[in-house]
């Protein structure tokens, strides 16, 4: 892990950190009380990639769970139509 700066140092350096990110430096900034990492500042692009990866992993886990619990039963066309009919009626 990189160097940990204090919370106050992070607060005071936010503008510089943002400029660094704008310049293409994507290195995360760790901060916390008594230089014990409690949080991290990352560029938005890094955060969005992390969120996408986590969502993908959650989707894969959900799919695996559904496959594992699949009992082979499939809805008939009549059952599907009945659901849509109920939704249209607001029931």
C-alpha cells in the first residue's frame, strides 16, 4: 500500500489531488487518522471501473445461484400471458 496521509493533509490537498487526476495520474491517495488507512481517493474513471467489475461479479454469482437451483420447470406461454394480463389489469 502507498503512503497514508492524515485526513487533514488530504483535505488541504484535495485541489492538488484533483489536478493530479486531471493530468492522468490515477494513483490512489490513502488517508486516515494517525496515518492509519481509513479511506482512499481515486479518480472517477477508476471508481466507475471498480463498480462495473463488482456489478459483473455480483451478476455472475446470481446467475450461478440460479443455475444451481434450477429445477428444470419452465413457464408455459399461457402462464406468461396470464401474468401480462394481470399486469395490464393492475391486479
